[in-house]
C-alpha cells in the first residue's frame, strides 16, 4: 500500500527521497520501496521521519496491510502438514499447535547446544 500521505507531506515540504533516506539511515532505493509500500516502515522510522518533516506521526502514518504466510508443509512447524500454504491476516492468529511445535524445537536445539558445548570442553581438555 503506497504511503500517499507521507509522499505528499515530503513533497509539500520540498524534501527529496534521498534526504528522508539519510534520516533513517538507508539508501534511496530502499526508501523508495518503503514509500511505495513494498517495504515496511517500522515505528522508529515513522518517528524519525515525522521529526524531520516537523509533523506529528499521525499526519504521515498509514497502516501496512498485514499478511503472514505460514508454510504448513514443514513438519517441524506443523504436525498437521497439508499441501497448501495458509495466509493469516492477523499476527495473533497463530495456531497453538505451531507455537508448541516451535517451543519443542527450541528445546531440542538447546539440548544440542549443551551437548556440543560439553564436546568442546572435552576436546579442549585433551590439548
């Protein structure tokens, strides 16, 4: 979704995309993608831009269209794997079974890290 309010205020104030890009410490091509809605503008960037333009954030802020794509085919993330990817439009609609699977996977990774650290200690002791 294009950030029309931001673009209009920037142009009205006489600033270039390069000048705004410098404010948020990015290159002009990335900023252009942000202004066109292809790349998300994070809250901190909205605040920096608003301060630079000397306007309230509300005057330039436009909501991003939230979309999360979940790969339901991956057995680690979903034990009910199917052949299609789901699209969730709200971030808080993640299935509890996915969260449980991720927590289990994190626990396995932590155990593996502990095992590898013990192996490193043994190898260092042989020196």
